């Protein structure tokens, strides 16, 4: 997504941020005793990940309905002898 293969790069960067926060939360939950802050962080991460998936799905459907570039039929290759 960062390379503009599916949607704008903003969605890819946002996904990377959510993934890094998820990694930190996951490692922290295994290494530390569960506290109120850790539980809140896990719930917020779950909501952020769900929202990211929803936005990515909506953007994907919009891109299917209105593609950015119209696809044309490719010309056949011509080989010289």
C-alpha cells in the first residue's frame, strides 16, 4: 500500500503505525503483569485495528467502482526476425 499498489500511501503508513503499536502491546503483555493501562492499550489497539480494516475495505470498494486509471487492452508484442 505504501507503494500505491492498492490505495494511497497514507493508508499504508497508518497500517504500519497500527502494526508497530500492536507489536509493542503484544510484547508488553507477555513481559509484564497485566495492569489497567495495559488492558486499556489492548482495547484501543483492537478498536484502531478494526477501524483500519474498515477504512481499507471501503477504500478498496471505492477503487473498484471508480478506478484511478482506465485500463485499456494491451497491444500484442511485435518481435523482429
